[in-house]
C-alpha cells in the first residue's frame, strides 16, 4: 500500500505542477496503518447507527470495499453524496492534512 500511496502522491504533485518529491518528502517517515472493518448485512438497515459523518484526517486513505454494503459518502460543497463501489477498485480519499498542505504549497 505504501508503494501505491507514494505513486499517488507523486502523480498529485505532478498534477499541481510541483516537483514530484515535495509531497513524497512530507509523508516519507509518517505513520501508516491498515484497518479492516466488516459490516455484516443488517435486516433492519434503518436501525443501524454506523459511524458519525466525518472526514479523514490522514494524508491519504485507500479503501477497498469488498461487500455490497453501502454507506460511504463524500462531502462535496457541504453535501454528503453516496459513493457506489466498483468491484475490485480502490477508492482514494484525500485527507484533511493533504488539503491543508495543498493550499499551503499553492499559496507559498
């Protein structure tokens, strides 16, 4: 996953017109984590509380959704929109810290 994340960081730098090593250097020694969640089907989906709405604080989140369970949403312009998973595809979430870094790099 580290290689995938580094590749994505490099491509994001390139798309922003930055030296590809800038973002890679920012995250090169940072903590990485793997978390596996399983949400079994619920016959009363309307009764499930789930996680409260949140954004990811990390630089990058890579998500492989392997079940039919829906629930992932993105916040676009203050509205939460559902994401339909594509089987076998990684979902890439840009985290809050990368948003801050992006704007700081652009403004500097």
